[in-house]
């Protein structure tokens, strides 16, 4: 059982890291889309 718990914590850590990376990538992509579309200026987009 102890071995399962260790894997559980490891997998939770990986899942958290992957979710954070996906969130960061989505923010980056949204910023690029807005810049290409001309929706906001660079300063306004960076402040959001």
C-alpha cells in the first residue's frame, strides 16, 4: 500500500505541473491571437 501512495503523490505532482504548463500555454496563445487580430496593444495585453 505504501508504494501506491508514493505513486499517487508523484502522479499528482505531474498532473499539477502539466496543468500549470497548459494554462501558461493557453495564456500565451490567447495573447498571440489578440495581437494578430489587433484587439489590444502589447502593454494592455501584458497587463491583463
